[in-house]
C-alpha cells in the first residue's frame, strides 16, 4: 500500500493548481460556470478524460490521479460541471459506452449522473429528479431506469424532447443543481446497472474534493491568524486560536490518510473499497464541514460578510456533506460492513 504521492502525481497537482490559480481564482467562484475555464481543462490538461480508458481516448489513469485533481478543484471551489462529469466518467468505467466516454475524454460532453431510479419503456424514460448536480450545465444525463429487462443504465440528452430543467436556488453559490423532469424523454440503454461499485467510487471522488476544501480553508485561516492583530497581539499567538488550528490540522491529516487509502483501494484492492468508501464519507464529510465552519468563525466579524470568501467554503462544505447522503448513513453502512 502506497499512500504518498508519486513524482508524477505531484507534477499533476502542481499543473492543475497553477492553472486554477490564474484561470479560476476564488474571486471568480461567485460568478459561476465559465466555459472558457474549461477549454484548457478539457484540451491541454485533458482532466475530464483522466479516468477514461485509453481505448476511448482518455488517459487511463486511476482514482489516485483523479483524487489529486479533485483535491485541487475543491480547493479552488471550481464552479461548473467538473465534479458531475468526473462522477459520470467513473460510472461509465463500470458500464462502458464508447460514444459517451469518447465525448467526455475529448471535452465535447459535460455529463451528470443521478441515482434516482426512473421507468423505462424500451425507448424513453420518465420520472422526476429533484436535485441533479450541474443539471443546467450538463449535456447528457446518465441515470438508472426500470424496464422489462430489469434495472439498466440509460443516457438522456438534456437538450432533447421530453426534458424540462429548472434551476434550483441552492446553498452552494458556486455549483448549481436543477430539477429535471423527464416525460417520455428519448433514452439510450447503456447496459445492465452494476449491482455495486459505482456509488463507492463516487464517495471516494467526493471525499477527495472535500479534502481540498479542508486544506484551502485551513491555509486561509492560518494566513489570517499571522496578520490579524487584536488587543495588540497577532491572534495566532492566543492559546485558544492555536489549539483550534491544531485540531483543524489533525482533522486534515486524518482525512488525507483516509482519502489516499480509499483511492488506493479503488485502484488496487476492490474488495476493500466498500469499507474504505463508507469510511471516507463517514469521516471526511463531517470533518470538512467542521474545518470550514471553524475557519469562518476564527475570521471573526469579517468572515460573516458577503464580500469575504469564508462563507463560500462553508457552503461548499455543507452542500458536499449531504450530497451523497448525510454522514449518519455512511456510518451505519460502515458498521454494517464491519458487522458491528
């Protein structure tokens, strides 16, 4: 088991971090999805196709590399459909489809996935998806549906007939969701839905983004504690602040170990993936929110203002914490897997 980043992974992290620092700084996060930012992500960096197999035009990388990228996009609070497209690419590695995987790898398709099970009559799907991640920006929706052949994975063109999309007012200002209504929308069957594996991969990917949010929030408050003066002293010199920062750092270190292990299990030890994925969301989701919350509180009054970035981290952390279900669900699943 190797939990330390390789030289190639460190170089990947540096490349993504360098690009996002100039193309998508935090000051742009409030503005929402910017297609121009995705042009180089899709082209020169080829990030959407990172986990797409080489036979479909992707890089054929593993979860360990994707986790490195998601950590950086999380730290930058990257708006838009990158996480949703990464989720979909991970699902499609379990139900391969040349058209979709090639489109994602080439940057032509922004995709999203929803776990709600719809009805399928052989050529169309119907149902309501109340909260589809990046539903307004995505081109294609991958969703399971019940039909005559049992549960199958289907692909729906979101700009096609029978599809109604309504943007939702969400807590996270930097990444939207949509109410998607499908009324006999044309759908293409990709294949039988796998019994397991997809959701665990999504849990690990989300935990990687949460790790990035944690790291950026801690870095921000540490930097602030070094320059903010109160009662004639830097606030970082006060014992109460130092202890809180130490607690936040410990949560970050534990979260990183859990994410690296979960990514390793995804690539190298699938038998350990269910427990690793459940642990990742049971711990990292809550820890991310706690770090973002304390980072906002330690900023004092300025952290509550609309102009400050602290609330953006807080809202992304809370939205991510419940995106795949609240931590209690993952704790219960972990306990069941461990037969506790």
